[in-house]
């Protein structure tokens, strides 16, 4: 049986920089794959290619039997691929709830004809989205912050909110770029427990993270990359014990 997500021989150069070099990897449904490697290894570039933010020079990506290569970002999002960003990209001047509501994929009110001719249906979906937003904000421990401006949240809470926004897009494949970097240990546990639950909801995850302990806790499998290349792959233990990984993380 073919893999659910299959990445084959991706190459991406930026002028002289080789960001991806014959990078191949696959993911099965329900897996949580860790992607580790030093700064500049090409991890975020891989996410940019998978989500259609940039096009690879060569290689292919097949997700649920559909070629993603050269598809625009909005088509890929509609196929069920969502991501978070290292720099969060929340809308800071609006409330926590409004950030979440903007992230739902099902928004009939975005279509002007719908707002005129199917106003009842629009209101129903909006009410459903609002209920779902309250529920997920509650589970994430952000219930009391629902009406706060996103800018008033702590950095850890903002990271949690960006994860919530990614989750409500209802995507099957979630690409999380450093979800626990730079935040306090208590908040890390909260974020990791949300991530650990995702396979039970039929979701698969690729998580970029420098925190190797977090990777060990949540990932079934880990890929270590450097200078655009996959250097090794295996269980978290196997990868952590690889001399090339130890050397990179001791530097
Ligand atoms: N849009 C871009 N334009 C030019 N160079 C880029 C761009 N995106 C990434 N790079 C370069 O590609 C390499 C890999 O970057 P990146 O994928 O962000 O690494 P990582 O996420 O592993 O830290 C780096 O040398 C970076 O400077
Ligand atoms: Mg990065």
C-alpha cells in the first residue's frame, strides 16, 4: 500500500543555498513524525513546499493520491493540509475568539451570494463554528482569554492559540513549526498533550522542534536533516543515539 504522504527527491535552491537536497520521506495516517536539525537545515523550507508557499525545483509530493507539486497554497489547504508558523502570524489586534473563527475552513459567509440567499444557513454554520471555538479554547485552557486581544496573551498562550487556529481548520495533516520553542515547561506539557491526542482524531502530524525531550515524548518516528539532506531516520531513541545527531546538538 502506498504511503498517505509521500515526499520524493525534493530539491530547492535559493541562489547558492541548498535548502533541500534530494529529500525523501513518507508519513502514514495517524503518525506523528519529528523533524529535527540545526538552524538553516531546511526544515521550514520543507513545510513551505508541502503547503504550496514555495515551489520546489524538482521532486514530488503526493498526499492522499493527489500530486501537490505546483498546486497553489489555497488548493493544498482545501485538500486538508494546515500549518503553524515559527513567527505565529496571529492577528494581534483582534480577540482570541475572532482569531479562531477566522481559521475555520467552512465559512459560507465568505461568499456574498450565500449571505443574501442562504442567510439562515450562514448563521447556522457561524453558530456551530462559535460553539466549536469555545469548546476547543476551553480544552486548551484559554477559556478565560476568549475575549482578550491576542496581543494581550503571553508568548506561550499565543503559541497555544496558533495551534488551536491550526486545529479548527479541520485538516488531516498538520505541520507544526516549533510549537513549544521558547515557552515555559507547564505550557509545554499542555501543548504536547494536545498534539499527542491528534492521531485519535484521525490526524497526522509533522512537528519541527529543537526540544528533543518534547520530540521524544510525542513522536513515533524522527527524521534528522542537515544542509537540506536527510541524514538519518528512526525511532526517537535511535536518532538521539546517532553520533551525527549528538555532534550537531553538542555544537
Ligand atoms: N525565501 C528564501 N529566500 C532565500 N533563502 C532562503 C529562503 N528560505 C530559506 N532560505 C535559506 O534556506 C536555508 C534553509 O532555511 P530554513 O528552511 O528556514 O531552515 P530551518 O527551518 O531548518 O532553520 C537557510 O540557509 C535559509 O537562509
Ligand atoms: Mg525554521
